[in-house]
C-alpha cells in the first residue's frame, strides 16, 4: 500500500495560521477559567474499554474507537474464538468519563470541592461532515464534591465570561444559555402517561424537536408505540408558550408539589447567573432541553449563539457517575465548550487570532542568497538581540517573488521586514 498525503478520514491538518488562532482561543479560555479557580489536569487519551462502555456515555458508546490487545494477549484472545476479548482499551469519546476515573484514583490528593479544568482531543467514530470531525478538542470545567447550586452558578458564569471574551472578537455579543432539569423532564413524561422504562426513548425523541419539529416528534413517538393520548398530552405541555415562559409556571402545570424543590433551585441558578454575566448573555429556562448523555441527574445547560442556530457548549449535573468508580457518593457538575464550533464561527468572521499584541515587534529578516557570511552573522546577532527583548523574529532566505513571500509572512503575524541584500 502506497503513502497517502491526505489525513485519515474525519481528521485534519492544521496550518500555522490555524494553530495561531486555536492557541490564542485556548489560552483565553484557560486564562478565564483560572480566574474562577479551576485547576488544569490531564488524563490519557486511552481508557479501559469497561469504563467507556459503562452505559454512561449514551449514543457515544456506539462511536468508540476500540483498541485491540497486543502480542501474545491478542493471540490468546483470537484463539479463544471470543471476539469481545480482542479489545481491552479505547480512545476516549469525551473528557467526563476519564475525569471520573481520575478523581476516584487521586481523590486523596485533591481538595474538596475540586474544580477541574481539562482540555484535550477526543475521538468518535462518527460520520464526518462539515464541522463534525472524528478527532476534535473539548474544553471542560467540572466541580466535584459540591452539592449546592453554587457549582451550577459558577460553571455558567465562568463559561459565559469565557465565551463573551472569545466571541466578542468576532463581534458576537449575544448568546443564550438554555437551562433545564432532568427531574422536570422525567416528571413531564410520567404525567403524560409514559412508563418509567419508556422515558429514555421519549427523551431521545424530544431532543430532536429543534430538527424535526413537533410533527416529527409526534410521529416518531407514535412509531415507537406510544398512544395518541400520551403523545398529545405530552407535547401540549411544550406547545403552550405561557406555560413554558418560566420554570415555576411549567413545573406548576406538571407537578407543583413534586417539582417545587427543582423549580426553586433552577430559578435561583438562573437569577444569580443572570446577575453575574454580561448584558448580551441571556440565561433562560427551556423545558425542551434534554442533553444526550445518560448520566445527567439534575440541572442541565446548553449554549446557543443567537442567529446561528448552533450549540457551542453544554453540560449539567451528574451526581451518580463518580460513585461508580470510587465506590462512594460524590456529587459532580460540569460544562463543556464545543471548541471546534467556536473556531468555525471565528474563521467565518475572519478572526485570525485573539492576541492583539502578538504581531507587535514581529520581524522577519529576508536574506539574499548571495549575502556574505559577515552579513548573515550580523543578521543572526541582531535577531537574537530582539528575541532576548521579547520580540518574535524569523530569518528566512529571500525569494524571487518577494511580494508573495511578505504576504505569506504577514499571514503568520509578522509586520516588520528587513531585507539583507548582498553588498
């Protein structure tokens, strides 16, 4: 098989200009999260296959890149005839499952509550499409060990601040943080007459509302065996704009007594986070927000950019996951930024970097091929002096098409050019 110059399907190469933008965005996000007291950690790209297939990742578990055993271990598994024994590890599909294992393994050395920041690539064997890759970067913050809604308020506030700083460079100052609670979703489905064992499928279908509309959701629920009465009762809850206007009103229509605690908690989160964020950030109750992961147990959130129709961040409370790794109950809540979507928005707005000062003092020495050894040494010494003062300097051979060469260097952030011609 010959060499291929193209990257593996669903993955991509990044040019220097791409990396410059990506690094500046990551630096801004990490700087903001550090201001909110989040400490950065790292976890391996591979996880035990048992951890990844623990029914915590929803549909993502169908998209795992599985890694086969090696050497004699593979041979023994192959000879056994049990193909399930061929795999022992897999590439992580998100950063939450690795965080749960990390905390269970290191909790004695960590503060409580623990505020974690994790940035890194994840892999999903998905069908590639525009803006959808098989390898992509996630930026997560999580609060472990805090059962109060201070965790949700801090997560929403920190993420809103980071997004405001990043998207503001593209002139995007308005976005919405949608907030809901899995307990409210569960109560609404039960009120409509769905059985406990049907809830998972019902929520999967409701999660498609923004894509297929009410008619599509109704038809899919009926196709899955639901009765017309249950479907009509269920969807009427979400069609009534007066009922869905705020959390308290919606919960009163569903189960005023059973949802009083959840409604009060969510209202406090929305009110407090709204008071702490910029005017362009709208934090609103959204009873149709589901979030696909199966591990959420309480409040959930998702960020959409106004007029773009895409979500760029999401998260929620998952109080039961850590205990499955540590053997003891540990409450947890997290928020994940869709890094690749943010990069796509910035590139569409022709933003090349968030570092306004990066180009200042960026000098390129263009040296004629016939320049003397003395001229080259002099250029090298002056370049070193500028670097020691904090400047960015590149020394490159002068090309015949110097205009095109300078344009290329300008795209890399250089704004000063010194041409060294042969004497």
